[in-house]
């Protein structure tokens, strides 16, 4: 390239003159392209991590530890971006979405049941169902994807709440009709067993193709046993399937148990408050010569 530049002739007032007579050539390094992000010049260093040997977050933490002691010239700084930055944005968004969804669910439940304890029972089953999510990811050997697994957890919360509402609402109706709360719990469990199981089974069966990768190609009219899209949806489907399976057991066992416990505790608390009131007003009744029943009638 330099030989061509030396032989290049440029026109002047005295005629054509070789470029080498008026310039000096030197081969040095330079940037082929200047990249900017937010009007700042950046140089991007990319690398791929073999997740089978070392997880990506571990490698990133080691790189941050090594580069923390690196001295840089004024005006230079190192920042980890790319996939890490996108994961942090997605995590922040999904965390806010999950918190907003839980808050709206609690407000609706409190309005519907006119109680605080019963919504707490329902939300307890939602929180415990997260154990099924982590169990499913462990069994399927899948990572906790911030985006897809987070969407699965949010959708799982809606299904779990729906099943618990069906059970507790029918229990309240039976108890309001005069049935003893223990008998109401047993009757509601027997009556609502089929709807709860059908909801869980149909949802699980509908998500199985995403996990197994089995699909039907309507363009070629044949069965496909290795679906490419299932690799993207697999973590979400696994979270919902295993979480819903555990949540169904919790709905049929833990929710009635907590309901009975809360009801028994509230009755014991009412009796305790009544005894405290009687002990507090006992000296007054002795001084006036009246009883609590007479005081209520009067």
C-alpha cells in the first residue's frame, strides 16, 4: 500500500510531482471504526463462556475481581454490559411486575372476603408453590431464566390464587349456612376437589408440548419431536408445571389446615378478650350489685 502511495502523482503548478516528495509515510495502528454509546467512545470486548464447566456469573465475578485493581488512565473506565445489563433490566422490570401483581391480588382478595387472614392463607400457598418451581428447574437441569422463568412464576401465581379462592369461598358459604367449620372444610374439599384437579391437569397437559418439544408442523403436516421454539419456552413451562403440581397439593391440604388454624385461633382470641372484659368489669358489677347480663339488658 505504501509503494502505491509513493508512486502516486499529484498535480502542481510546475507539473506532476510524486507524493513522496512532499509527504512522509509511516505504518501505525488505528481504529477502523469508532463506536459510541450515549455520545461516549467505547471499545467492546466480547467472550463466550462454556456454561457446562463454569457458569457465566462466576466468570463475571472473577473478571470483576481481577479488573478491580487495574489502574486506568484518566477518562477511561470499565463496565460490564451486554447480557448482564439486559438481565438486570429484565430482573428489575419483572420484580416490579410481580410485586404489583401480588399487591393487586391482595387488594382484590381483601375486598372480596372482607378479611385479612384469608388472603394471607391464599398468598401463603402462592409463596410455598415457589418450591415446586425450583424443584422443576433442578429436575429438568434448567437455569433460572430471568425473563421466561419470571413470567412463569407470575402466571403460576394467578392459577394458584384461583384454585384457593374456589376452595375458601365455598367453605365460607357452607359455614355461613350454619355448618360447623370443620364439617364445612371437609365438605368444601370434597365438592371442589374435581374443579381444582381439572384446572391443574388441563394446564399441565397444555404445557407438556413446550417441555418435551413435541409439536405438529401444519406446513408439512407431520409430527415434530424436536421443536426449536420449545427451547425458548421450556424453562417457563417447567416452572408452571412443577409449581402448579405442588400448589395443587398445597391447595387441598395446607389451605384447609391454615383455614382451620386461623378460625380456631380467632375463636380462642375472642374468648380470651371476653374473659378479660369480664375480669375488668367484675369489681364494677360487685359495687353496683348487678351482673353482666343485667347490665346488657339495662
